[in-house]
C-alpha cells in the first residue's frame, strides 16, 4: 500500500485552512470580473499554427486517449470514452511548479482522471461535474478504503435475498431481461443501504458489471441495440470479478483518511460552488464540440443510478452546449454582455455552406459562450499566478474546420486569463461521415495552457 508513507502527516496547516475554506466556501461568490483587461481582444487573432510558443508534442499523442486508463489501478473502475490519460495530467503537473500541498481542480471531472492523478501526488483534488454518474465514479475513485469494511459490505450485499425489481423506465426493460433486472436490483438494494465510501465503491462495481450485459451497446456518441438471450445467471459472477479487481486496486493504491482532501461534487462548470482565488492548478477537458452528449452514452447507467428519464433529459438540456439538444443556461445574461464572439469563430461560421444544418451554427455559438463562462469561473477560482490546462479537440462541421484550441485561447484572454502555450498532441482523422463527404482533414487535439496573472 502506498498509504502512510509520503503523506503520513495528513493535511498541512495550509491544507487544513484551504480544506475549511472549501467546506465553508460561499455558494456562489461574486463572479470574477476583469473585462476591462479584455477590451479589444475579440479582434485579436491567436493563430496557433504560426504562434512561436506553440509546441508539437507528438510524445503526448497516446496520453490524449483513455487507452492506458483501462489497466491502471482505480482509473480502470469506470472509463469514459473520451478521457485523457493520467500521464497527461502528470506531464502538466510536472510542467507546473505547484506547492506540494496545492489544490488541483477539474471543472468537467468526468471519470475523475485528474482527481486520481492529483491525489496520487498528495495534492488536494476538487472535481465538479453536472452528471451524477461522474460524481459517483469520481467519489469512488478518490476515496480512502478499509479492506475489512469492504469485505464485510460485500458479504452483506451477496447474501441479500432476491427482491422484485421496481417499476423501471422502458429503456431499462429493453436493455435487460426481467430476470437480469431482478439480479441487478437484488445487488443494488443492499448497496443503497451501505454507508460511507463503500456505497459509491459498490455502485460503481455494479454499473461496471451491468454494462457487460446491457443490450444498449455504446457506439461512438450513441448506442445501438443488440439482442441476445437472457444472461441473468452470469451477473453475480461478473460483479464478483469486478469487485476482486477493485479490491486488488485498493491494495495497490490507497490513502489513509485525512491524507489529503479529495471531493467530487455535482456542479455546473459555469457556476462553481467554491471560493475565489483558491485553486493552484486546474486540468480539464470540456465535452468536445462534436455533438457528443454524455447523457446519451451513459443513459442506462444514469437510470440504474436511480435517475428518472426526466432527470436525464434535464441533464441533457443543462450540459454544456456541445450538442444540439443542450439549452442556453439562465442567469448569465450580464456576464455574456461582455462576450465578443471570437474572430475565428465568426470566420468558421461564415464559411459554413448555405445548406449546412442550421442547428450547427446555433450550438457552436452556444458552445463557445459556455466555454467562455467556464473560463470566467476558472479565472475566479484560480489564485493569482495559478495555472490551467484545457484539453480540447478541433472539430469539423459541414466541411469547415473549427479551431477550438485557438478560440479557447482567445476566450481565456477575454475571461481575464493569460494564454501561455498550446501543446499540439495529435491530429485526429475526421468522422467517417465527414470524411466520405468532404475528404480527409485531420483535427488537432491540444492542451491550451493558461495562467492567472500574479498579484502586482
Ligand atoms: C470530456 S468529459 C471529461 C472527461 C474527463 N477528463 C475524464 O478524464 O474522464 C466532459 C464532462 O463534462 C461534463 N459536463 C457537461 N456539461 C457540464 C457542465 N455544464 N458543467 C460541468 N460538467 C459538465 C460531462 O458530464 C462529462 O463528464
């Protein structure tokens, strides 16, 4: 176990102070307003291809993908399709010189990659995500565990009697047979009565096992339905297999209680529930502007978590506008008055052919407003001199390339941050559909590195 060695003393005074600041942080402090500094930036151009400070980082190409999360302790418990690797987080943290008891945040925390990697280095990790699935997964991955407690809880879960499965949404009845649902709920009922970190641990294990049996099979940003005969007799074994892997991971990587603070909370990246000037570094990846909708990819998982169909729809509407169904958020009118649509965005929108789907222009405009609002929050929560890394991918719509990395750099400056450098990690092929119609044109995937000006 790694616990007890490097961080045996628990939180330092600074860490304790910061932890209490977080606990007592005002619900939503006054937004960071530094728009004076941003005047005229809308006219400025960040041409990453020509910018001297931009670096090709082919060494990071593999770190832009989730491949090595699938065999890494804790990370492998539940992976998101578009996560970056913990290696990317480590590279960024190595590049920065954060205090050894620093605070690292992720405002779109997804499956918790940043949080686990930061925690492994003894840093305080604060994750925020709109999805209850992300919060459950993140909470499970960063928790401290006692193996005896987990073993006791496992015995309790496995010995609980079969129960009638509750009335479930139609989608779940299509994804699983009645017998499969009975098995899943026989495990889920006792899991819901568990306390402390055991509960998210077993919920994540069950979701991970149940995915293997779902007839809604993820396929890119969607899922396709498949058919096969009942497999209810295999579910318990699959659950136990997942649990034994997770317990082995806990043995390999654990922290003792209080070693450092780590939380994953449900929050909107456009309105974070923490105090200003608190965070030393932020590493994140917002959903890409390629119509990707996490509430669809994880629809079954959200229903099994207990969300109603109406909750999933609400989540879809409230998420960042990376897809056409997300709606304009309320309450940001005043902040958006200062927003200037970036020149490169306007150029891309003007280049869209007249027959392009009109919704594309609408969601792209919304997407960059949302990125801007999230960057205002980043500028607010970073301490002076704090650093941020936005991992973004350029996208192509109706044959027009949208340089998301350059636009993000420009929006960061509008939001009061400084653009330092972009690491261009790799060029991705475009989607098959686009490739057929418009030919091959690769899209950059970059890390946009930003900072908040140090106090004078
Ligand atoms: C690209 S994923 C993050 C992947 C993450 N880096 C990881 O390692 O798994 C984007 C996340 O943004 C979340 N999200 C979408 N809209 C959001 C919002 N308005 N506020 C916070 N999170 C949001 C989604 O639920 C999803 O988990």
